[in-house]
C-alpha cells in the first residue's frame, strides 16, 4: 500500500510515487479526453487516487483541477481515500435485494465490527461497499471479495465466506502451475463465467487437475461459454474421444475422480490396477459412493436442464456450451465470420443496410428503435470520420445479458460490429464496457487481438478497400452512461451528462462525428441475419418484433439464468417451462422487466406474449432484458422504493425534475415504507411521477417513475395498506415484528445466533424476542430447526 | 422560417432558440439556467413550453425551431408544470429571502441591514439608517415586546441576538453625526419568502463555532434578494410555500469568499451550471444526483471574474464590499 510506504520512507517515496505517476502518464497520454483511462490506471497502481498523484497530473497534462473534480467525483469507480487490503462488494441488484442483500451487508459490518460511519476495518484489512449489480443474479445474494465471487450468501454464512476467502487468498499466493507434457486423451469443459465461478467452478477446476494428476489420466480442461443454466452449475461436459458429450450438472469436487475413471482409462496398466484397488477400498470406507452421480440415469441427471434449454432459440447465444469463447478457429468452423466475409465481399453497403431494415431488427438496448434506420442515418452523412460504438454499459440491477454475451461470445459481437462499420462507412469501433465486468473486458480484448492476427481487423479486409479497427473503453461506474449522449460525453472525458437531442449521435456524435451506437445484443444478432437473410429472421418472433431476445431470468424463480427465446413467448411460458416455476412453491405475484426504467407486470397479465409493444402497453418496458420474478412474499411498495433509490443515486443531477423530483418521490416512498405516509402522499406521488415523465430531458429521468406508476396501477391497494401501517409481506421493517410460536422447544440456537442480543438465553423455555434490540436480520429464522419464529405484521 | 406561438405567427431569425423568438415577439417567458450569449445547458425547466403537435414538453431555451412548429407557452398544463419546477427547486433551497427579524418588526425597520452596518463597523451609517426609519428620540424598542428577538434564527442555535440593546446603544451614540440622505429600505414582505427551516444539531454546532460577528447575527437575509429570479418567478406564480418536504444536501449558511468583491453561498445554488460553463478552470461540479453541488477549489478562486455574479440566477453568487 502506497500510504503505508509514505509514512515509512517519507520524501523518498513521494519521489518514487511521482515516478510511477509519470510512467502512467507517458503510457496513457496527456490530453483532456483521456482522463478516465488515466484515473483508472492510477487507481490500479495505487488502489485509490492519492492527492499527490493528482497534483502531478495537473503539472504534466492538459487536465485541470476543475475537470478533475468534475469527472473523478462523478463516476462511482474512483476513490479518493485509501481502502483496506481487500474490498467486499455486496451486490444490491434487484435479485439480490429481494433476497435480502441489505441484511447481508449489515451482517458483514457486524461481523467485522465496523462503526456506523466507517467503511474500513480498524486493521485496514477489509473495506465494504454496496454495488449496483454484479450481474450474477441467478446466485443472489452475491458478494464479491476482491476478484472472487460468492453466491447464495446468507447473513448466517458471513463468517464462513470470510474464512473461505482468506484460505483462497493464501492459496493464490502459494499456487504454482504444473504443466505436464503428455497429450490429453479427453476433454473436460466447464463454464468459467462470474456466476459459475461463484458456485464453485474453481473448486471443480482444481479437482479435475488433481484427479487427472493422481489417476494419471491426462485430460484437457477447457473453459467454455455460459450454458445459461446458472442454477445448475457447477456443470461440466466430458467430451469423449469419439466426439460424444456427457453432461454432469451440479457436480461436486469429490465426484470428479469417479467421472474421469468412468470415461477414461489411465495410460499405464499398473496405474489401472492400482486405481481399481484403491477405488474398492474407497467404496467400503465411504457410503457416499453408493449415491454417486454416475448411478443416476442421463434423464435424471439432466432432466431439468433439458426443459430449461428446450424452449429456447439461440441466435445471440448460438453455440452455447460448444464454442470456447476465445477459440477463433472453432468459431470459424461454426460459420463464424462467414457473414462478415459475405457482406464485405459480395454485398454493397446499401444491400447490408437493406437486409437489416427488412429483417425488422429493433435495438435491444431498451428503446426498440429499428436498427436498420439507425444505420441508414449514419450511412447517409457524407463525413469521412465516423464511429461505431458497442454499448456494453449494462447497468440495470438485475440484468447480466451483455456481460455473458461479451464473456462467452465476444467474437460474434465483434463480427456484428465490423459488419455495422462496413455498412455505415466507419473505420473505428469502440467497445464501451462497464468497469464492473473485468472478465468481459479481458475476453473482449483477447478476442480483438485474435481477430487482428487473423486479418479480420485492420487494413483492407478480405482484399476490399474497407478497413476497420476496434478499441475498448472501460466505463467507470455510472448507470446514466448507458444513455447514448452521456456515453459519448464520458468517452470525451467529461462527466456523464446527457445532452439534448437533436442533434442525434447519428448526425453529431463522438468528437462531433456521426456515430452509430448499438447495444451488445443487437450486434450479436447481425451475423445470423446476414447469413440466413432477412426473410428467415422474420419467421422468428412476432411481426413487429422479429427475432429472439436474451433475458436474464432471476428473482424468486427455481431455475434462473440467461435465456434466449423467440419474441412473443409469454411470461408464463418463460417462468413455468424454462424457469421451473416460482421458488419455494409460492404463488407468482408479478414480473419486473426493464429494471429501473421498467415496471411490474401482475401475474394475471403474464399470459401476454412478450414483445416491445406489448410490454410498453402494460406499463413496463423491454429494457435491456432483466426479468425479475416476484412472489407473494415480495412487497411492491418496497420494490418501487428500491428502484427509485437506485435512480436517485444514479441520476446525473443536471436537471431539476430528475435531481430533485426523484428525491421527493423517494421521500414519500420512505414515509410509506415506515408507516408514516398519508393518503394524500399517494396522490402527490402519482402527480410527481407523471410530471417527471413529461419533464425529464433524458431517458433515465423520463423512465425513472415507471416502477412507481406501474405498481400504483396494479397494486394501489398495497400502497393504501401501507398508509394504514400494514405490510403483508413483512418486508418493511418498521411494520413487522418477530414472534416465537408455541413450536419453540427452547433449544437456544436462536439466542446464540442473534447478533444484537435481543433473545435472552433461556434453555428449555419458549424463547422471547426483545423488539427494542431486534434488528430484524432474520438470522434466528434461518437458525431455528422447529420453524418456530415468524415475521408478523405489527398491525393486521 | 415561420412558427406559431400561442396562435401568433412569428418569423424566425437564423440561429435563434424558441425562447429568443418568443421574447423578441414580446412574450414573457421565465428562465433561470439560460442567459443570452452565455454558454449553458438546459436544466431548470422553468422555461418549459409545449410542442402542440407532438405533445412534448420542451425547454425553450435550447430547442431550435423547425418549420411550422406550433408552440404553447401559457396553457394551464404548461403553467402547472412550470410552477412545479419552481416548487422542486425551492424544496432544495434552504435559505431565507428576508431575515425573520426584519419581517416582524412592527415599525418596519430592516433589522438585519442595521446589524450588517453594525457588524461591519460602519456605526455612523448604522445610526443614520436607524434615524431614517424612525426618529431616534421616539425609539419605541424599550416598550416593544421584541418579536424580532423571538423570531431571531440565532435563537434556535443558542441565544437570540440582543437586538434591542444594540439599537439602544446606537441611539445613544450622539457623538456619531447623522449622515444626510440615507434611504430607508425595508424588507419586501409582498413577494414570496423562502424560509430556511430548522437547523440540524450538526449545523448548530458549526454555526456556533464559525459565526463571530460582533452582534452574533447570522445575517439570514439574502444578499441577492433584490435580483433573484427564483424569488421573482415564485412570486409571479403565486407560490406561498413549497408543497414538498424541504431538504437539501447543500451546506447551510456557508459563505465563501471567491476573490475581490465576489462571494459564493452554496445553499442558494440551483445547480444550473452557468458559472461552471462560463469560467475556465474555476467553478466546477462535484459528485452527482441530488447531492451534486457546485464548488470552487481554493486554487481556482483567482481564475474567476467578478462579472460571473451577473449570470447567477439566484443569490448564490453575489458582490459585496
């Protein structure tokens, strides 16, 4: 840590620090527009932005103090104070929120003995922060410590998670690679995305390594793209020499040895004999072997997963589980870059645009603007300098489509982007990827390099006069930068203020040049359309919304994950057939689509087919594709408040209605959720919501009231009940209490678990909860083996 | 090009925005974040008008007219939204337009101004100002129930300013000659008056520590009150008090000396950004959303010209000797 060094070495280290700053400036540049990459590099070096380093930046670059303050305090990524050695990021995305992320956050703070005002432990080991969304919604609640992700973290598991992390950190330091020389006889494929890693794929990876070493079976371990069945992970595919594949969902590390032995024979006869003997001994010593995964039939093993996958149609995620994200030869063997070659070598630019126009493809980022029309607008300008930007600033809490597409299918997105560049006559492409997705950035960067090596990026592609190259710009943590004019402002090195349109970016965009901005998913649909033609594409989906849509299915659903379905599939089909119904046998209450810009669709409307227009009619929006299932135990007022507090934090602050108006709406919702609201408040809330929709200037502000308006429309009664002080779901803490029922046997488990000493230690007596001390964390409910503690409404 | 504003057909000049067209045609349109000839970005939405053809509400200060546009600037719908934008700005404006003591004085004395002269040690001026309001020999303070001291904001911090004692002491200073022609100005009670509300415990502590004027007066009255657009439009719109809970993330009562005669009081800022966009490495935005504020780093203070005060639509930037 730089700060500790400073104290020890005084002046000398300041000089050393300046040398480090200078090296970064030499590498990154000195113009005003590179401020964000420069600050990112400085933070990577020092773990925060030391003021001495910033002073050096003023001296050596065009960046002045006004710009520095303006930009470095706008983006959530930048820190001005030193943090602890490890950073705990508690995800508070929608899915995590409905599963109790706030309780997890509180539990960490309690476990680490943090005061109310600090965010760093006294020993400087840990800092804690809430983060908008890690994009691992199927594993909610999720926590990330440094680079390692933990899924299904309950308040009671906090200590366990910290211990596991410490062990992991030690192992990381000690780990040494062991590369064998023999050629592999088979292949084990496993997903290595964030969510797979969170569910323990790393342990599986290690187990495969160990087992192959121990058994003398040399197998290649291949990280593959996401299957999307995030609830079935860790999941491995064993590819046999004959080309067939055996799939094992939910594997445990101890099962790996068995699986390998089942499929492969060790290289030497002696090893075979030894293994057989040792296995027999194992069998006698452990009874677990008898319930081994191998004894189950194929159907039993993969039953749920096959229904999960069967209703889906894959365009953006074509080649799931088969294609390695960064194996360019394999991608090309599966028709990869065929569309690009076809477009560049056989189609005039206008023909490409016409194909996209005829396909009816609509932008997948939220608005649903016809992609072909956007392309025509950019192509129509006669300026020579044009840009194509891929918008990967997916900030909706509860959405992780773009992350998985970029992590798993970066080559397809790049292909779509090059085709777009060819069609509109641009030479430069920029990937804008949010900082919270480091894996996506790494994969995309690597994929770009691979394309350059293959001559798919660069000068005169396919012998034509078309040249194109791509760079990556990492977002710095601002939801508003998903709005295209704000995104442009941030690439130009300013705070992410949206500006008024027109002029549209298609006419006057990045650095004043015509700019095409398409969402990740939109670009990933392009190659399919070019390969199969507009007609074939139109046969999928509905008339006004052709094609497929990728959704991030999460919340209170049995099997969450990334899904891709034809437009027009109903919400019920998605929840029942793909998602396996509502979790815990509860009744469906509503589905939230479109994140903070969308709305809640009540259960009775869930048989409506999903497309752009149907969702808008119901008061929600397609958005980028977050889909959070809400059950009877979800409080709709709380859900509305959750989204409003998100947009309130993410508002850029420029305009009155968004900056102040949303804050005032949140004030009212806070009052409602604490039982202090009045009926008049509900009317005021509605009036404000409608006015903000009319008066906000950008997409964020205009859509921010949607969660409130849609819940008011379908669940007004619940608002009125909150005025009377009733929250039936027990979510709003001020309106509930915990009660110990007669089932209590006095086992004292709850008393031991209680972090606030609200339950007196009374063995063999029915326990009693002191409500003044209770923090309603719910730990006792989890601990109780007799189901004797319940949340009940204060009033009824 | 021609457009229609409120049924009146108007010829558009090259490069004009809607507000400029409307104002040239003699229509009155309020605006705060816009100043003619200065760099600006639409934000306040006080200048909102309706595009009748699309039904959209648009900021007239930055929208360029298109051929045949039909604009409405004064329907009830527009006026209501304009009023709401002012109400929202006022709900984030923890400041007093007039000092409470000046408002309540039965004799109509601008008490705060008197204390200002007293605190800046212009005692002769202070005495003359007092004399211009009422004859010194008929000073009624001794028998007055002193609503000024009851209303005093300092009273909510620790103890009210001893207003009557100060007035008495000034009246007794016969050694100070009365200056000729002092205009007695009084508090403007007819216009809208923004009220600061209660101080938080933290603010009270801070005020106790930092306010050290001889009279102990907090000087609540806004130095910009004669030229505040927010107050003027709120009065025109007939707003009595904001309908929304007043809360602000801005520091209350903090006055920053920028340079020369230029002062900055963040609590009165509506964050329109005119001072940011029109100063080079001077004022800048800090943070985002509701807690966003305009700041002036110490190192940048000399980069700001005094004229910037004329751009500020409220009393946040003001000139003071």
